[in-house]
């Protein structure tokens, strides 16, 4: 929420009019005229883009004996093997192991598909490469802002039963006196008792996504907020503050 | 060597004339005229800058009973305690524990000084905070190039007795079709048998230093090249290739 609000603000700064929580009821199309009807209003449009999520196209596997998850994704083990000998699955059609949840999830992303594909190639050739797991890392550029996530969101952490605590900080990308210093907003989600980092999300200027990758490495290794807060990172004014935004977020966890 | 060559090239591109391996014998100063004499030539100068390294100014401790290292740095344990009860030391005057070497080193940097100072404050107040260790992370901007390091250099790894193997890669900062795609050169140093990452150095465009921070997190956690090569990192064309430069370097290790 704290992070997506920044994307919303950036879109509005760029002149976009955002309508949320409206239900699409009809798209009217006559000649070159397009109109979108929702339960709250009607909007003229030049172009209508539908972003409805992704569903595995695995209907062709009906009756094959290959086990599918409820959403239709192929169930695989950490070597990308299905339940049928010698049949492997990888990519947007298949589930993938999640490092923090220690169970399969459906997160169809190019990064995971690439890694899973490479593993299948190795394992088809007699290898036994096991996927360490996805962290659900994702990034998007909205106007001039970078947004990214690694690990669990607060809502995900809670829904999976973690005793999760969030902290949100605003830190400088580079020292205030250095040209181009901007704020990075970071939301860190960690386990209340152990202080283990479960997830991180951020929005800010160039360099925000790469910082989320530092969190990804920390989450993959089970680092605590204390450990990350004392991690040796590079410092020089063109790149960061002495305590980088990553440190500031980690050290804000109580 | 592979990395500093890039800094040299960038300085020459900017019009600097570089003279290496010359021994300074004299600086002549008459009125407003300055001349530097070396064993190989004489150079007119507007300004002479001497960068001769850093030495701890601990002469005032002579006779105090506080143990100093050969170079004069105060010897401390991981709680920043000297050998004298209730006396702590931190910053450029003191040694610091190195995470990879598992011994004290002298690396006087602002990052470490800040962390050590905070620990001393905690520990003076009854705390027992132990420093996880420095990685010798450092970064510098040379013209348009970012240069950074984390962990051990190849020479350091060899000198400390590691069976170290280097690999050097050139990878795209962002996909070749995306505006501003440039090459990042990464040198990775790892243990031959275990594949544990010992150090990484890089030179390239904006984002190079933050990538070295990903290596720092990997090194701090004892990650192998295989582990890092399969680490889930954020991907979208404005930020990276599907296999980020970090992956490319890790997966180049054989």
C-alpha cells in the first residue's frame, strides 16, 4: 500500500486519471468509437488494455495423468519433475518452489522460467539440479520511479501464518548535498521474534531496484535485520549515504 | 588489474596523462611555479596532490599499555574492546575484523568506522554487540565509470592462502535493445573446490556499485557461485537483463 501509493502519485503527476475499485460491465465499440462502462461511470477510450492476470494454458494435459494444481499449473518437484517419469515442466505452465514459504507457488515470471528451463535441460541430461527457490522478485518502472519487491508482502506474510512486522522508511538515495539526491521509500517485512527478513518493497529513483536485489540476497540467506543492518556495503557520495537506504530500513526494525 | 585498466582508460579518455611506476624524487616550488621530479622525468604542475595511504595516528598511546598492531593500529576484539578493561577503539585508529579472512585487518573506511562507533556506544552501555566483519567494500567514481569491490582481490586471496580462481566477464547493464545499455566488467574470485565466492570487483555504468553490494551480501553469507547464479533477482528491461550481470559472472565460474 505504502509503495503502490507512490506509483499512483507518479501516474497522476504524469496526467493519468486513475479509477480504482470500479467493476467493468461493458466495452462498447462502434466504428472508431470505444467506450468503457463500469458500475460507476462511462469512459471514452482510444485503446482498451485488459490486464487480467495469467493462467496456465494446460488444458491439453487433460487425461495425461500429469498432476495439476487447482489453478491448472503443473505440479513439479525442485528438480522440475512432474509426477510422470521423464516428464518435466518449467515456465508459466508450472508451479515453482518458494524459498521463504518452503512450498510451491504460482509466480509466472521470465526470471524463474529461464532458471527452470536451464535446470530442466541439465536434469534431462542426467543432472539433479535443485532450484533454491523463487523469492517472487519483480520490478516495474512507472514514469521516473522504480518499484520493486523481493520476498513476501505484509499481506502474504500474514496470510501464510508468519508473525510478521512491517517497517516503512524514507531514506536518501545519495547524500543530501550530492546532486540528484532523492528519497527512496522502503517497506521491510520481518519476523517479530527472530527478526528474520521475510520481504522488502521499495519505490524511488534509479538504483531502487538494485537495492531490492540486496534484500533478495539477504532474504535468500535468512539474514536478520541486525545482520543486514551491519552488512558491509560500498560507500561513496555518488552512490549512497554512509548508512545506505538498505541499512536504514534494516536498522529501523525494532 | 582487469578492473583498474578500465579506470585508466576512462582517465585517458578525459584527457589525463598517466605516469605509473615512477618514483617521486623532488617537488620544486619557486614563486607560483611547481615542478615534480621523478626518476623518469620532470613535470610542470598547477597543483600537487599526494595520496600516500593512511597510517593510524596512535603515537599518543605510547606507554598506555594498550596493544597496537605493527602498523600502529589499536588491536580490538569483535566488541571493539582493547586489551585494557573499559577502553574501546573504533575508526581509522583501530583494526577491524574481516568476515572472509576471519582475522583482524586494517581497512580504514567511513562505513566501518560508523558501524564500529555505533557498536562502541552500545557496548559502553552494557551491550555485547559483535561486529559481523568488514568485507573491504569500497567504491569510486572515475569520470562516467563506477568502480567497486567487495571481499578479497585475487592477489589478496592468494596471499592469504586461498586456492582462489578468478573469472572475468563482460555483461550488459540492461538489454542491448534498451536505451543506455552498456557493458559492466565483473571479476569474480572464488574458492576452486567449494566454489565459495571470496571477492568481486567491477567497473561500468551507473548501477555497477549497487551490483557489487549484491556480491557483498552473497560473500557475507558464504554463497557459492552456483547459489548466486540461481538467486532470484528482479528483472525488467529498464533495470537488467533476464540473467543479470551478477548471474552472468557467477555462472561463468567453472
